[in-house]
């Protein structure tokens, strides 16, 4: 016997169909939260995006150069230079010579930027972690596996879209 599809709480739409809408809603709320951070600290949305990429690179132990940052947020070289000057001037980032190649600069978050971000985003991270209460470790593992898959899928589709638009 075929199993009935799982529906949303209202019983109107298969649960798998509601996932993209819920992700969009989460994305909007996270964007709103980041906008509040940007406004509070006099930052542009691109500044916050760049700082986020630097933070993620740091968590992964990956080096970030001006060119790799530009590629990750799709900025031209002049726009990247202006961005880095602004972030460095505000004390949010630091540039250091690459020990393996002194001609190359590595970008990193300044400790004060980490502290400011932690003070603001920490409560959100804590609340999101708390939202997992009531889920078993097995269920959390499934959520983590799915999130990683969704991130990889989104990255792939975004790269395809960028390639198509560059060729247009």
C-alpha cells in the first residue's frame, strides 16, 4: 500500500513542497537580522556579506585573499579595493602577508570585529541551537546532513546561474 505524502500543518501541501517556502522565509528573516546589524554598525550590506565570508573561511581554516573574497561575493577589483579599505579603516579586518608567498595578502577578521559580531549574532545562534531541543541526536544529524546538501545544491545552482549570465 502506498504511503500518503506528509503534508504541512494545514494539511494542504506536501511537506517537501513547503520546504523551499520555509527556507525563503528563514532567508528573509536572517537577512533582516543582518540588516539590523549593518544599520547598527554603519555597514553596507556588502560589508556584512564580506565579513560573513571571512568568518566562514576562518571556521573552515581556509585562507582568504582579496581576490578570493571578490570572487565569493562577485565584486569587481575596484569595488573590492574600496570594500577592503572601508573595512580596514573601520578596524574590522586586517591584512597580513602570506607566509608562503609574501607578495600575496591574507585577510582576517580583527578581534574587535569578532567580538562585535559575537555580541550581536551570539544570541541568535544560541536561540537557533535552542530550537533544536526536542529533536533527537539522530534527527539533528538528519537536519545537518540535509542543510549541507541544500547548501551544496544552492552553491551549484548559483554557480550555474553566474556562468549563464556571464555568457549572456
